[in-house]
C-alpha cells in the first residue's frame, strides 16, 4: 500500500492550498480516509476524515470553517482544500487510510492502518 501526499508548500497567511493524496495497493473506494497534521514539537492531530463513499466528512473544529475534504474514487485520490491559511496551520500533513472505522474513532490516528509520507505546509505571517 502506498499513499503519496503532495501539494504542500510555502504560502502567506490568507492564501489557499489544495493537498492531494494518491493511493495504490488498496481498495480505495472501500477505505475511510483521513488527514492529520503534525507541527514541530507537537503531537500528530486530526484534521479531517471522509467516509468511503464520500457522502460524509468530519472536520476538526479548529479548521472546519476553512478546510474542506473530498475524494475522487475513480482516481484513487483524496483532497484537502485549505483556505485562509494561518501560521498556526504550519505542519507536516499526512494522509491515512483505514477500513471499518466507526464514527466515534475517525479522529484517532490509531484507527488508520496506512499512512503517507507527509507533505510540508508552511504559512508565513
């Protein structure tokens, strides 16, 4: 299984970025997908998750007015649209895949079986 995250970069506060995560080696359409992020010196935290069919998404309260998650099962690709980025959004962003994840567990990193290598997002003030 491979999860390849891309789309990170250096942007200014207020800018937007769209992260992508392309999956291979798993049945993408049957996987619950998540985004997590880890800032320097901090623990990895939940950002968003999307149900395998794409009909339900779950976004952390801290970003739910700025971040949107989507998926294209035909392309085995996951997206995270990030708008109005702020310096506190600076982190390495990871995509993750799991199966049979219950709603109450989508924000827990331990629920996911596979992880991508991460893509760096840096937001300057």
